[in-house]
């Protein structure tokens, strides 16, 4: 039952990312909710669950695009894992830590996507992609991610350091 | 070494996932084979996407034409009820009129296109910011095939690149992986139009000696074997001749605003 609910949840996030969340798009860049969730799962449940969640949701995102399976799988799985890993090394999470945390993980996801797409689909100048997609996306994700995590913390506090 | 590996089992697992994903991507690119997962994902996603698309269209209509106006109407207490009713009616008619005009345009386009296949509604966009694609509500069962062109009355939108039984994905001309053969209407010069990932495209391989100017209209030339010739593609918005390079830098604004699309027409090769 839990697995079915988990699957429904993941499908809903991917569906909303491609439909409803378009209203939050600024110059073609939207907050990446699958990434924010992967990081959130990593923070709350540790790096292995972050890796698993990020991997599955990334796989579904890639499959829905239909161009190449791999860029989001790699990016989201890495971000999910690293969020749990970094959480284990940080003593106290503050809003500023959250901001930098989401910013760095979003950069990692963006660079992973850029590399995969440039190597396997079509190459494009890195600086252009950095200024047009990776950085705006990282800023957007870090703001939305921090607000969401702070709000969620009020319902369920972030557990003590995991695996430190 | 063994102790290091034993102490970083989890990190190794992540590296293994990344390595496997890169191997998988290499396999996909080499064989050109897209795993059946893409079909499965569309079976899972297309129905909820269609539903959400329907609901959001309704909600947007209510927001644009009722709630927003209701806020304004409160300024005048005495006339509120009357104004509300009249405005609501007027907006409903305007909505119907807009839809009617849009469909009429599509119908005239359909009649003008001998290779017409289907009129499709956009039910979703790409989930990542890296690609510019749209998901449409018709697929193989409605006659759509890979490499068919998607157009609107204003001009060319993109090409079908992935077809499922009931849905299909269209690669927009603004995607950085998109390229098509075009011709400058005024000078008849030919070039290749490439997407940039932004809402602008780039015209490639135009020699320094070619006389281009802002406002020049580009039409599809049909030489790529995908798009029918003579369709409006966009207008030149910037021309820059600089440096010793062989070609000039030319930006093109697409004729169709690909961000605000509701329906498109799919046409086959003539």
C-alpha cells in the first residue's frame, strides 16, 4: 500500500511539474519541485532514501520528456543523496544554511543536466547555459525550497543529524 | 584501499548509479533506441495531464473573467450586482468569441493545408527547464507520426518527435536541439534556423556579404524534408556583422509565441 501511495505521489509531482507549475515560470525557468522534494527527503530520511527518491523521480521525468533517459536521473539522485550526506555533517540548519544548501544542490543538478545534454544530445556554450538556466533555476529553487522546508519544519522538525 | 571502500559504501553506490546512467545514455545515443519506459510514463502521465489541463483551463477562465472582475466591481456597491452580471455575460461571450476566432483561424489553416492530419490541444509542457517541448492530446491512433510539423495560423511551432498511442511530444523550434531549413523572404537567401533554449532562435550560416536587416521575414524552405515549404517561421530581430568570421550573427523572433499556445495543427509531408 505504501509503495502504491509513493508511486501516486511521485507521478503527481511529475504531472504538476509539467502542467500546474508552469504558472510559476519566469522566462522559461520554473522551480524544480522534484529536485526540492528529493533534497527534502534526503534531509529528513537520509542519503539512501534521497538517492532512491531522486533516482525514481528523475527517471520518470526523463521518460516523460522522451529525449534521453539519464540527465534528471543522475541529477536528482545526486542531489537527493548529497542533501542527506550534507545534512549529516551540519550541526544546525538555519534559513541561511537552507538557502545555500538548495542553491548548491540545484547547481549540481543543473551542471549534471548540462553535461549529460551536451555530451549526448546537443552541445551548447556553458556560460550561456549557466546564466540562462542553471543560475536562475538555482536561485528560484533555493528560495522556494527554503520557504517550503521552513514551513514543513513547523509540522515536523528536521531530525537530529543522521549518520554524522 | 579496502578500508576506504568499506567506509564509503554509500558514496560508491552513488558513483555506481551515475556511472550506470552514463553507460545507459551512451547506449541510447549509439543505438537510437528509446526504452519502452517513455511509453509507460506517457500511459501513466497522459490521463492526469489531460484532466489537469482541462481543470486549469476552466479555473483560468473563471479567474480571468470572474474573480478578478469581482474584485473591481466591489468598488461600486450600488451597481455591483448589475455590473457583475453584465460583465460576467460579456466575458463569457468574449471567451466564446475568442475561442471561436481561434478555431476559425485553425479551420482556415486546416483548409489551406492539404497535408492536414489533426488539430491537437496542448496538455503539458516539459518537466525540466532544459528542453522546450509540449505534450499534445492526440497520438498514433489519430494519425500522428514522427517528424510531422506542428503549425498555427501565425506560423511554424515545431515537429513531432515522439509518438505514443494517445499522446505525442512536439519539439518546439526554440529548443536548442531543433534545427530547420529556412529562406529569407526578401532576399531568398537560405540558412539553418536553430533553437537556443530561450524564446529566440538563431539563423546560422548567413555569409557576411548577405544583406539582411531587422524585420526580414523567414519562411520554411522545405529542404530539410520535414517541414512544408512556405510557412512563416519568424522575423529577424538582430543582425550583427562583427569580427573576421565567415558568417554573421542573426537572432530571429519566432512568429508564434510558443509559450502561449492552446491548440496547434499537425500536418504531414506533402
